C-alpha cells in the first residue's frame, strides 16, 4: 500500500496548547521543537526523564501525571504520541481521530494524521522535507544535502524582506512589478551585502532601489517560447526552468506533462491551449490573441510547447505575430521528440553502418501526405523520424513502399517517449500499422523508420523492453 499524498502546512502554534504523550528522550526532542515554536506544551506520562522534569519545575511545560486518557485531548490543537507502548500510542491516535485532533505517532505513519518533517532552518525561512512516512531516512538525507546548499545568510535576507515588506507593498502595488523587484533584491548586490554581514548597508541600498523602482514606468510585457521537451522533467533546460519560475501566465499545450508543469511557479496563471490532431479547442489565432492580451497588460508570458517550438511547433508563426505587434520575445529551445524518443528507446538516429542522415517529417493528415517528397523519403541509408497521428500509419507506410522502400525495413513506434509510461513497438514497415492497432498505441507517438530501428531490440535501456522485436533483420540487431 502506497503512502498517502500529504498536504504540506506550517502550523502557527504560539501560545496554543499541544499535547505530547511520553516522558522519555523521544518525547523530550518533540517538546523542545514545540517550545521553539512557542507552543503551550503539556506532557502526559506516568514518569518523566530528568530534563523534562527540570522543564516542568522551571514552568516551561505542564505535566499531566498518569496514563493517557482521551480527555487529555479536549482542548489541544494537536498531539504527539511518543511512548514505547504501542497500545498507548494507538489509543492516542484513536482518541484524536474521534475528536478531530491531528495526531503524530512517532515512527508509525499508518496511525498518524500528520507527519513531522525534516527541516532546514533559516528562520524565518524554513524548508520542510517529508516522505509521508514512507522513507524518513531518505528525507533526512535530502535535508543534509539542502543544509550544504542553502547559505546561512538566507536567514538575514529573509529578515530584511520582512522588515521592508510593508513599504515595498505600499510603493509597488502591482504584484508582477513587486515580484520582479524582489527577485532583483534576492539575486543582486543587496543580497551580497547581507551575505557579508553589512545589514545597514543592505537596508540603505534596498531603500534607494525601491525609490528608483517606484519612479519607473510600468514594465512592458513579454513572451518567452519555451520548449518543454517530450515529458521527462529532467530534460527541461535550466533556462526553460528559469522562465517557468518567472512567468505570470503560462500558455501550455495539452501534451506538456504534469511533471513539467509542476516545476513552474504555483501562483502563475495556467491556461491550457489544447491543440491536437482533429481537436483544436484553441485555434492558433486564439493563442495569438491570448499572448497579445497578457503581454499588453504588462505580464511575462511563457508559451510552453511540448518538444521544441521550432520543430513542427509553429513557433515561427508566433514570433512573426509578436513582432508585428511590437511585443518583446525570447526563444528557449527544447529537446524535440525525435531526439528524446529515439534516445530513450535505445535507437540511434544515425549510425555508421546504417544511416548517414536523418529526416524529420510531419504527416498528420492526407493533405500533409500529399506534400511530401516520397522518392527522397524512400531512399535507403537514412532514418525517418515521423511526427504523426497513429491513424495515418498505414497510408504512410504504403506510400513509402510504393516509392521503393522495402517492406522489410525496420520500423519502431515510441509512445509517450521519455515518460514513465513509455512503450516501444518494433517491427517491419509493412506490418507496423497492424502492430500499432494490436497494441493499442495512442498519441503522442513517434514513428522511426530505417535500419537503426532494429537496434532498439537490444539497446533499449529505459522502461519495459519493446513489445515486439524484429525477427527478419538479425544483422542490424
């Protein structure tokens, strides 16, 4: 059974009653963390260790002597069960469930209604890491890595932002303008002053920068065309990631994976502009209109496309439109499907023995088939990477064969290339349409045609092995 997906939350417990059940070392650690948060801590246990007893004598915590009783939970905000008695811990969890009080049972995720995360403390900046109780050691390992990555000066930088928050909001009412100002504060020379311990100089520099920013005109909007790659978020470029985290509005294709979208700013406006073969819910003119509307309103827009904007992504048309309307733009390339799908299927697009060239082809419908140079496409010793609807497979293969390409030529279909659900089907050109139907291959899928396709039978490395491997071209495989 997999661990439940948790909703992350930071609880404000100052002066609020919290119960810790247990009187040993584990309970002591939990009490110490709660005291740092300012909680009104009660400890319930028959006996206490020396440290806890001293905290009781000093008036830092209140002791409820005895064995757990459900009424201990009547007025608390949350509770932690930290005893060595499994039955007592289960009783605390059951009583909390009945009273709708969140309970953490130490080292027992199944009984817990909340988890205590591993934290990296740069207060007031705090980073919490949780595995939902599935792998607490892994969460601690992640914490160790973050401790080395996050400079201790972040605490001072966060306090600087806290001191100036009201004044910044008052001078820069526009949210996007305010966000861009703070990004410059956190990444520029003001942050350098904080890191060097020059807090007074940082305050003075921030005040001067705020005066300049408030006097400036509202910034003009812009559009960044970002290639999202085929789906694996690890294939998104660093520049693409930066653009997603700076965007006010993200216009994304249907095929952009959820994992990639999860990397973007959570408070950005996401607009799906669904476009796929036979289902254009948003027309290209509609996409142009959305880019123009948001950019003219001063927003930073990311036009996020699967693969690469300039490989069958109509990026050129969008740039022409933006230029004609005086909108500033930038292009961040992405890894196109041909490169990623072939690589994740273990199929080299070029090979000294089999293919000295690659052709990228789109063939979504009959009209696009009629415009292709079939004689050139049918030539041997080249690889065809075909971006197409699966429904056109039979017609595409038939035309290639009619113009001289052998029916026995290896062919591969890569469905959901680079994603966890990737599937690869390998067969012959004259049989690939039947195999696609037999295995219910669906879009997005890329067709690879050429001798190199056979190599996927033994060079595959990602996901499950191919669903069907060739038998009539052992030389290539």
